[in-house]
C-alpha cells in the first residue's frame, strides 16, 4: 500500500526542513498537536519550533510577511488553510509577489511557496470548496503547480521550494486521504503511463499503449481520478479509447504534452473542477486551437463546474461539480461530431 | 546609554549642513520633475513630497543604509534620495531612460536599490516590511526595517493586521506615518476617526507624535524611535505631522490657496535655513542646481530601454 498523498506531503516537508534552514513555514493553526487544519504540517513545529510561525487570522498580512522574508534571503512556505482564502492575499500576489522580480529589473527573486488546498466533494459549502486556480493562472509572474495523486507529490513540493519563482502549490482536499498512486513499470492499474521530464512533469495515460485513440482528456489535480475513471469506463462500456494528460504545472501552461497526445487523438476535452467561464480549460482551448488547428478534428469541449456556487448538500454539490458521467458524455458527444 | 547621550547632543555642524543640503536636493529634484512634466518631457505620473522633506531626511539620517531596510510608497522620491543619493538612477527611472535604477520598468513609485524598496499600493508595504524585519531578526543582522506610510494608508486593514503581527512577534519594525492631512484629495476629517497613535498603542506598539517641520526635531524624534527598535527589538509607530505643498500627483489640487500659503510659513527649508549660514546656503543651492542640470541633460541624452522578446 503506497503512502497517502497527505502523508507524502508531510514527509516531504520534514525532508525540506532538514535540508534547508532558510525554509520557514508560516500560516494559521500550524502548531502541534494540531499541525494545520489538514494535518499536512504535523510534527514540524515540534522539531523546528523557531521555523514554524503560527499566525493570527490575517491572510492579507501573512502573504506580505512571507514576501518580505523571501525578498531578504529566506525560502518561506505559506500555508493558506483553504484555497478560498487566497482571495484575501491577492493584492500581495498581484501587486507585489508576482511583480517584484520584473519591476525591480530582475535583481530580486521571491522564492516563496504558497501551499493551499482547493476543491469540493466534502460538503464544506460555497466558501470552503472552490477551485480558484483560474484566478491565479491569469497572473503573470507566478508559477502555478497542481499535482495529482499520481504525481510524486513530495518531490514536486521539494521542487517548488527550490524554485526561485513564487509558486502556488495547489493541493486537492480529497487527494490528501487517497494513496499516492505512482506509476510502476510504466503503469497505473490497467493504464499505461508516461511521465514527462524535468521540473513539474505531466503524466500521460493510455488504455491501448499509446496507439490511435479517440480523444485526449487534459486535466489536473483532484480531477485526475475522475478523468481516469471516465477513461476506463469509456473503454469497458463504450469501446472508446482516450488518453488522459494530467498536467502538474498550469502556469506557465505546459502545452507540449497536450499537443503530443492530440497528435494521436485529434480531439480534446478539458476537465477541471473550477467553474466553467474563464477557466483553465478556456486557456488550454485557446492555445491548442492556435498551435494545433490542423490536428483538431472537432471543437475543444470543456468539462467544468457549473458557473455558480458549490452548494453544501451532497446531492446539490454532486450536481454542481463535474463527475465521471459528465466526462463520458462530453467524449461520446464528440464521437458523434467527429465520427 | 550611548543612544540617549547622542540624542541630547546638538548635531555637529557638518551634520546640519548635510541635512539641509539633502532637503534642498530633494526639493529641487521634485520641482525639476514637475517642470519636466509641464514641458512635456516626462511620461506617466509622479507624486512629489514637496513640503515633507524634513521627514525623509530627518528619519533616514538615523538609519544605516548598508544594513537597515527602507520600504516606501508611491511618494518615495524623498526617501529614495535621502537613503541612496542616487539622483541619476531615479531621474532616468522616472524619465524611462537607460540608467534608470529599475531599467524603466518600475518608474516613479516602484524602486529598488540595495536595501531600499518601494511599491505603489497603499498599505501593502507594511506586511512586506514586517517580513523583512523578521528576516533581519532571524539573521541576527541588527538591522531594522522602516516603512513609510501616509495618513491615507491608515484606511487599509492590512496595516493593523501587520501591527498586530509586528507586536506579537517582536519585530524590529519602524512605521513612520507622514500625516499630511490629506488622503489624495480627501481631508483627514472625512477619512480618519479616533486617535491615530491609539491605533498602534492598541497593539502594544510604542508610539509618539510630533507636529514639526524642523528637520532637527524630526531627527531627534526618529533617533529615539530607532534606538527603541534597535535596543528592544520591538516595533515603533512614529507619527510626523507635516504638509504637502504640491498636489497629490501633478495638477490635481483643490485645496484652499490660503491654507497652503499658511503652511508654507513652516516650509522645512525655511525652518532649517538658520542651521546653516547664508553663504553656505548659496553654496549648497548652486551645487544642487549644477548637479540637477547635469543629470537632466545626461538623462535627456540617454537612450530609451530596449524592448525584450516575450518569454512566456
């Protein structure tokens, strides 16, 4: 049984703290025995009491404090308890953290990692369940990383801490409790899986050994298991083969693996948990049509949350968020369009 | 204590001369900028501190630029010149010419050099300065971070979040409030309730308030504040009542001319005139004019920055 993603992130934080004394952790409710609202920071304050700073409920300020530390030689990790609360720090992000390097003529860096959980399906309701990556993807000057449960989540976090750019590291809430399902022998369960090279790699999955397939599903983060379940059901119940690309870096957008897969499929479906309008899928669609128009046999289709709130009641939440059936419906509809 | 003895002593005449000369430089630098704007030779915007020079010069004369950090705001030219003396870098930055301290990317309100930083969103600078103070404390450098804000910025919630943190974590942070009575065009009576000092005192932050445009008095007040931060490692909130003769930006002034005229009687340059002799004042004035004329001439002759290819 592999480690759960949350445990893997916690173990990575311990290794990162051991390795680099410039790393500080800043955020709310971090101290043991609490160890952060999702327990990802457990044990750190006991081992490094001087480098774990539990803060008042002051997101706007702690984004700035972290930026100040990063500008003066430290490598802070800011834990934002819920991704929804990133909005409280957005001034610091948009008008400071993302701009300092460029507006100060490349003579400073802001090596800051903002870790935060996004996503729903836990019944937390409209202000504790959102996937707000799209707000960040529109901010030039930051890097946005969103690992899935099949990525080496701990290694990605270590890469983010080593990165000289400010990195938003988006953790999915459901992912914390799920096994970190790393590819073994080029496979994850029944699907072949290829991992890209370098920092923040993408994963590409295929049900037929990367032969000709009907569509590429591009996704990230907590939507990967949904996309993989859809891909498996499409094979078993519809005899339709797809490829699934799980990006780990959303900004700058890692388009290469998408274009590579599209060369074998000719159809593209974007799958994300955030709301539809102005989403990550829209950006991918725009770039893909510009880069690979001749590879496309049909329109790019977006699967996303309904534009609106994420309701609390389970039945309503399930209805608002995109699920396996929505992905299957999008692919089978494309099938009819593209023949 | 050494620090207190120093405060009690009258400043050396060389020091007084330097304070006056620096204020004169800042005054004429900014008047020159406004003239260049009027002549159509500058693009963009600027926020001058004409009338407030004693704050920048008095406070920064108590800091050590090689280790202390200064974080300033949109109205940053005086702070920058007092801290760095970099006339050419600032002028070219504002003019968008090669040799600008940030390559023309920052412009008037986004400056970085050495330990000096400025940014243009009010209040956002206070937590950043607090983080810098934390960094210096952790390094054991003995440095303090000074952040300059205005009374308008006291409307921003993040200021109070940051005062709370600075007090809780005992950060070597000096917050200087240059209270010029206006938030852009809005007078304090329409935007500030209660007691300004009490806002910091509520967080257990040491505070004092001084209604003066005398650079020596500002320096004495700042010395006390800096000594407090340096020796206790805890924050200080220094409120300096002042007045801005110039508009908020370039031409946007709707204040009563009588009000401005009355305040001009307390012009920090007039107040400080007595600390140097008349001959010295003329010497300083001539030197400043020569320096600025040369800087303007060279800046106008400098090329504009080359554009760069997109990377993402």
